[in-house]
């Protein structure tokens, strides 16, 4: 009887923790989407329903394309966002430093990866 009670309590705690983690992940994705719309949409298509098109003359990858590149990970996306870089194919354009906090970078990365198509 005590084992059944303990197993039931442990299972309940596991379900509650899983729900909290899912809610935290959803909140992070939502925050990342909002931040990306405010900061990144000047150069990128962040979401199909974004209010304004990017203002660049040259094409930049949209967030869904970025998310679906082979080997894409949260670490890679985060590093890419934080690193000002030069793309020789788009000279003289560089990706500027968006000056986001680590938490904001993580949220934007979570949003980008949420756009990954699952086969």
C-alpha cells in the first residue's frame, strides 16, 4: 500500500514538473518571437504574419530556413546571434550585434528552433 502511494505521488510530481517545464518553454518561445519581431524583423522574415517586410535590398534567410538547416542547435543559433559576422556573399552587409542579454538570445534561439519542421 505504501509503495503504491509513493509511486502515485512520484508520478504526480513528475507530471507537474513536466507541465511546468512545458509552460516555461512555451513562455520562452513566445517571448523570443516577440523580441525577434521587434529586433530581427528589420532584416529577416521572422514570422509569416509579421507586420512589415524586411527593409534590406538583399535577401536574408528567414527564421524557418535557419531553423531547418542541418545540424542547427540552440548553442549554434545562440552563438550566431551573439557574433557579428561577415557573409562574403552579401558584401558589404554584416550581421550586426543585436546587443541582447543572454536570456534574450536564448529566447530568440528557442523561437527559431520552434519553427523546425519535424518529419
